[in-house]
């Protein structure tokens, strides 16, 4: 490996958590990747340093005006012990798209990928090997200039932190979720920032998520801000519908996140020759398809879950139970194929996986 | 004063900046107010501590999902040396409204007001006495739990930091600003979080502000997310129009911030017997009023500026020059009355001012 990044080794390494009882995003590894930005030096001083607290002035812009962006991906342990990343260049590219919208100076994508790979190599013992586990990777940028005026910061910190995470599903069986179609709160409007991964989108989603849970639902399905007629995304996943043999997902309209699992699902369906369309999806059309018995499968896509089958949709009290609350055949097939590629269990015809060594 | 709050004095006090050359939000005082939240203890340990960096785990939720809220107000030095706050209870109340929307546990409003007053008393030498200067007060809350799941944090920090700030206008004369009516980017939608002071709203506004500045304008006028026909607010101010002797301002519709200077302006106009209405304001109606010569004055209201006269509006290339780019009589009268009350220069018939000690 090309040692372009300075490595400051932690003095004491942490004990690793029990790999059979991992939670999501609770444990962090021994080291993190750090990169600083200043006006005169640009992005500079890439390094791998001990995982430690950030020391920031209370006036740092991130605390006040939310200039903070992030990505999420995973490193997987293959049965033969290799460590694999899944389309990491897509995450780095999307991070830069997010930076552009949020007025953060762009990163050198090659250098970030190189730093990421070096960090994973150093922390490779943290990639768990139990079924369904992985090492979650969280690149993020925060505005660090101490200043209270509303304008883009002149200083930033980019970090990558790592967290070993458990299987999302407790058994081999995917568990369908119950979804509440939200008609009061709105996630994002066209012209806003819903299409990029900035922190404020997630804070804005909390109250609707709380409401859905109080009503007995797992997640929220967001509708468009303008007419509250068209499907946007689910919680923090994209959503797909199988209607009468065809697959559709909402087109990227400026308020929907461009998910990498979404994109991979589209490419996989195309590879299999299954008809798939990106288009505007209205709730009324979905409901009519449901009434005609044509709404065959519904599933979310995202890095955490890969595929999350939807067992029920509640739209203004109209309950649609999908596929008798069982995981559909296609949902399972996509889940199986993507996870097999991610874990290096089957041939990757797309060149999606990147091996760390 | 009731010494309910623990005071840890800074070992060394900072030199105070030149009061004739103060910028906005660049210098901070010697101490800050701090309050912690944990699930088992609730909000606890109120204290006034030396101004110092925050030490936060890189996984702290504020860096990832933007659960951060704030307020802004000022302490004013009267000509006879007293220190006055302007309607601070309104800020604390709005902070709690913001907390509710952002799933942050509510604060004890009385205790926060008491902490704020004690902090200002301790830092009273930092309240500048030059014409137009003040001590800017920034209460804010950030989510501190180290966790990467999307849910409300179980730990928070509430702080109040202080910054001596200069006069917004360099002379006694208010300077009219040029405003670009934004028709591409959107600030907030109904059902979102635009009506509360959460950090993500401000990060989301940066790109449009940058665009306006590149086009030669000072600020952006935001339109509604749904139809882009109706006026919302300007930059981070509310907006008022004087049309044919009557004053109108957009009604609070769920996406506009409930400004305290806005509310004070409404109460002042009412007190003077000047007709004023809160209602939906369309751009086309404004433009027609302009063409008929009835758009007499336009001004923004906000804590930083108090009143900011608008000299020009550009709506899709249609330029409206207001009152020959001069500050209107009513704009000036409101500015004069509010600032005279804030600085204790005239009788306060409303009970808006709160004197420290």
C-alpha cells in the first residue's frame, strides 16, 4: 500500500465488542481518518489518528447553522477472510455532490478513497465475521470556524469513523415492516436539500418518525411537499414497488436522495431483464393497483438494511397489506444477490466490490 | 440576585476588543452558561463556566443528524449606564417551541432566564457603550450522545455564549438593501421546520444567498415551496410592505419564523393606530401595487438589524425600486422607536425591557 497518509497509532487498543451481540453505531474502533480545511491551505494534513473527542469552540458554525454532511457505507468480511468495500467511489462522489449544495469546498475523491482504504486496512481486525455483521463506515464533514454570521464556514474538519455493526435482521428471514404514509409533516421540497446527505434533513424527520412509532408503525413514507400526492422515500431509504410484474421507483426529482443501493437495485434488475422504471409514483395509483390485486411487492433500499420488505402501508387509514405480510420473491432475490456480492460469496459481474489488502 | 447558579470564574480575563471596531460574532466573552441533559437526570447542573472549547465524541449526534437549535437576542447599554434586555422571555419561549418540533426535551423557562440574567450580570463590563453596539446573546442546544442511529439524542448540552457586536449600520442613516426574489431554491415547506430556529434551515439557505450575492444583491426573498407565488421571509428576517397607507406582512403559515422584532413591529403599529394585517402576500399583487405606485415602503425585521429598509426587489428580472432607494418614513420611525426602547432612551409603554440587577 502506498503510505500517503500519516499514521499516529493509538497507545492502547480497545477490547473488541462481542461479535454476536453488536448493535448499530454504538462501538467505535481505535483510529479515525482526519483531514482539515483552511482558507489558505485548502484540504490538508491527511492523517490516521487515535479515535478521540473533537475539541471545538462553542461558536463553531456546525453548532449554529448546521453546515454538516455525511456518507455511510460498509466493509464486509468474506467467508475466506478478505475485506471488501461496496462501490465506495459512489459514496465519495455523492459526498462531493452534497458539499457543492451545502457550500463546502470539494474533496479530492482519489485522496479520500485512498485514506479510507488505508484506515480500513489498519482497522481490519475490527471487521466482524459473524453472519450479517459488517464494519460501518461514516465519513463526515463539519464546519469548525468560530463565527456567528450566517455564511459558509472558512474552516472544516473531514473525518472517517468506523463502527462494527450487527445483522439488521435477527434471522435469515427478512422481516417486513409497517409503514405510515405521512400526510402532515414534510421531509423536503424541490429546491431544498432533500437530495443530498446533510445533517438537517435527519433532524427534521424525527418528529414524524416519533408519530409513526406511536401509531404502531416502524417507519414513515414521505410524500412530496407540493401536493402530498406523490411518493418520495421511506424513513432514510428509497422505495420500490412491484406492480403487475413491473418494478417502479420514484424518479430523482430534486428532493429524493440518490441511494447507492437504489442504483445497484436498478442495475441488477436491468441485468436480469426485469422491466423497471423510474417515474413519478402517485399514492392514488398505488392504492388502485392494490385494490386490483396488482401491488405485488414493496421494499425499501438502503445501506443499513440493503432491502427492507414492506408488509403494510397505512395511507390516511386505508391499510394496504402487501403480499400477505411476507417477503416477496423478488425482494428476497435482490437482497440475496446484493449481499452475496457485498460479502464476496458470489461472482461480482459489475465490478462493485473493492478488496482491501 | 438569587445565586442559584454555580459560578466558576475564569483564571485569566481577556482584553476587550476596540468598541469602535466591533464586528459581528467574532469576539466572545470570558464566561458561558452551561446546562446538561441526560435521560436519568433531565436538565441538570446549571453553571457559569469559563468560555472554553467543547469536547465531544466524533459520533455525537449533532455532527451527523443536525439536532441543534438556537436563539439570538441582545443586551443593550443605556446612556445612563444600565444594562437592558429586550423581551428575553419571548426568546426562551420560542426556544422551547423549537425544542418541541426538534424532539429535544423542553427547558425550564424561568431557570434559563435566571441563568441568562446572572451570566449578563457577571459579564456586564462586556456590554459596549458606543452608539449602536450591543452584547449579542446566543443560547443554543446541541445533541451530544455518541450514536449513529437516526433517533432523538439521549444527551444534550445547552449553552449561552456572548459576543460584543458593532452597529449594523455604519452611520445613523439606515442603508436600504437590494433583494433578489429567489425562484429556484426553497427555504422551507409547510410541514417542515422553517417556523423554528434549527441549524439546518441556515445551512440550507447558503447556496441561494451566494447566488444572490453573485448577482449583485444583498439578500434573498424566499417564496413558498408549493407555488413559488407567495412571500415568506428575507434571508433571516421577516418582511413588511407598506401599500397605499396600509402595512401588511406574511401571516405565520407554518414555514415562516415567528420573529420577535416582527411581533414588536406589529404591536407598535397597532399602538400607533396604523392599519396592519397579517395575511398571505403574493408577488403578483406586490408587483401590481408597485406598478400603480402604491408600494410605498418595504422593510425587513430581525434582531441583528432591527429594521432593514429594502431599496430594490428583483423578481425574475422585474426590478422594483422602492421609495427611490431611500429609507421610508415609517421604516425609520419603527427603527427609531424600537431602538430607543431597547437602549432605554425613551419610555417603554409595553414592558418589553428587562433591566439587569
